[in-house]
């Protein structure tokens, strides 16, 4: 399967799932899924920008993906506890 299509389906699934948790009032799970969504979208943008030769912007997107990755584990720890 095409990587872009698979990532697009995963992003759509995470968006719908986080919106569902938001509507249901489970804000912890909604924020957890949104941070994972930001990790995926920023890493996808990083790969696109790196392929186009936009090195400085790609480095920024990689940094944002790493920050949201760290925040994902922080929120996960808060949800578990």
C-alpha cells in the first residue's frame, strides 16, 4: 500500500477518534490522540520538506515532532495515573 495513503488514513482515523472523545467529554483521551496526530503530521511535513530541499524548515518540523512526541508520553503518563 502507498505510504501517503496509509498515513492519510491513519491521520483521518486519529482526527475522527479524537473528535469523538472530545464530544463524549473524555478530554484526556482527546488530548492524547491529538498529540499523536501532531506527531504524525509534523513528521510527514518533515519528510516532504526534506525531499524538496527545504532543510531549515524541515529541521523545524522535526523539532516540533520531537516536542509533541515527548508531550505524548507526558500526557500518556497523566492519563494512566
